[in-house]
């Protein structure tokens, strides 16, 4: 059991977390946030192992990891 | 479920002015985490540079001053000598540290000041739109090398770690990168070690972070981290370059 949360208003949609996830469970929102980006979303909570790779790569510290 | 990873206390909950995907943000978090881990937030003072990190005082949750145009090592020297109980570090880009402030960098290192230096090598002057820096690779196209850096015209990339390792005053020098998650974790350990050295009074510690500047490189964040791995790390090899702390 693991999951992440993303600060939707701070996310700049850079995609570094999406690429870093070994389980490929992060994707982008279809809507844009107030600063104009498609933000990162945990698409597949079942697959998340709470490894923290996404957290490590996020330049804006938008991600929190739960396990 | 329990929260296992979140924002360190030493990093304010404040939006960063950096472009999407910029390496600076990752390094800010690593510095803040090291300061949290060592429990030194109440006695840390940062000196910020000119460059994209010029607003670091808005982001770090501890005292931060600003010494633009390569002067952080001189200002940090003054702060540390008058406040030896404080933990003092500079945070500088390659234009600031290795071009504009070369003299300050070298003499501070040579005096062996007991400070920590965090050096962000992103192979160009990021803030001003991507001009050549001393660390720009041969052949790299920048605003001021439109046909690529030519060694006959602009000289060679400077390996700052190796240069400083030759000075007797320097005690700990390591080069790391933030191009992928495993490297980010290694970089975090190196940064923590560089602060720990200062806490223990072991002398001048220098960490070079090979970082990415997607926007001025004209690349996506992913392409930029790949370019760090494929091109920059060939010229700037990772590892401990000098360790005289034992
Ligand atoms: C005296 C003076 N010269 C030049 C500049 C323009 N300037 C601002 S930031 C900078 C260099 C930034 O490059 P770097 O240190 O590599 O930082 P980065 O933005 O890449 O992190 C320069 C030359 C200035 N502000 N003042
Ligand atoms: S914690 Fe690991 S598995 Fe979960 S979303 Fe982040 S990178 Fe993917
Ligand atoms: S790394 Fe951070 S800023 Fe980039 S897309 Fe993921 S959550 Fe957003
Ligand atoms: S210009 Fe480059 S170094 Fe500066 S914030 Fe943008 S990506 Fe980062
Ligand atoms: Mg730079």
C-alpha cells in the first residue's frame, strides 16, 4: 500500500516525475492549473510502491509520498 | 499509510521562480534536507549569487544574504570569521563562481575557509538567456557561441573541482549530478557530508552539481537530463575528487 499526492497548483508539468516512476503510474491532468500547466496525477494507485523516485526528481517539491 | 517523504522544514512553502524542470529546485531541496537532517537550521547562513538562484532568500527557511557577481566566497569568509559558530555556505552558478568571481573562489579555497560551497554547473549563464560559461562544452551552441564553442577561440571547459583540488586549502571536493533519482540521492549524501565537515570544523568543502537548464538549452526537461548523462558527464566525471577529512 503506497501512494503519492501532488500539489496541483504548484506543479509545472515538467514530467520529470512521470519519467522517474519505475511503475509508470503517473500521468498528466487533462485540465490546466492556474499557472497554465497540465499537472501530474497519480493514475494508477494500485501500482505505486512508494519508492520516492518521483519525489526525488521534482524540482518544485510538489510530491508527498505515503507508505 | 504514513507520510514518508515531504518538504523539508528548511525549504519555505513558496513558489520557485525557476523554469519547469530546472535542476536548481532539486538542489534547493537537497540542501534544505541536509540542514534538517543535521539539525542546524537555526544557525545556518546562506550567501546567494547572481544568476537564476538570486532569489534564494525567498526559498530557504533560514538566514540568507545576497552577494551578487561572484562575491559570495568573500562575503561568506567575513560571516564565518566573525561568527565561527554559524554554518555558512555559498550557492553559486558557473557564471558566478567560475567566471565573474574566479578570484574570490580561488582565494577563498586557498585560504581554506571552513565553509561549504554548492556549485551549480549548468554549462551556461542561465538567467541572462544562455550565454557561454567557462563550463560550456566544446561544440556547445549558446547565445554567444552560435556555431559551437571552439577551443581556439573560447578555450576549454574548466573542471573546477580538479582545479581546486590542487590547492592545499581545500579538504573535501565531490562532483554529483541530479539527472536521475539515484543520482539525486547520491547528491543529497554528498551535500550532507559537505555540511557535516563544516560542523566538525574540517575545513573547505566543495560540491559541484552537474545540473540541467532545459529552457536555455532549448530542450525539454527530459531531453536535458539525458544530455547531462550523455554529454556533460563525459567531461565532468562524477565522484569524490579529494577527501582530506579523515
Ligand atoms: C556586472 C554584471 N555583469 C553581468 C550581469 C548579468 N548577469 C546576471 S546573472 C549572470 C550569470 C548567471 O550565470 P550563472 O552563474 O551560471 O547562473 P545560472 O543562472 O546559470 O544559474 C550574469 C552575467 C550582471 N547582472 N551584472
Ligand atoms: S513513489 Fe515510486 S512508484 Fe509511486 S508514483 Fe512515485 S515513483 Fe511511482
Ligand atoms: S516533477 Fe513536480 S513539477 Fe514536474 S510534473 Fe512532476 S510534480 Fe509536476
Ligand atoms: S534559465 Fe535555466 S537555470 Fe535558470 S531557471 Fe530556467 S532552466 Fe533553470
Ligand atoms: Mg549557469
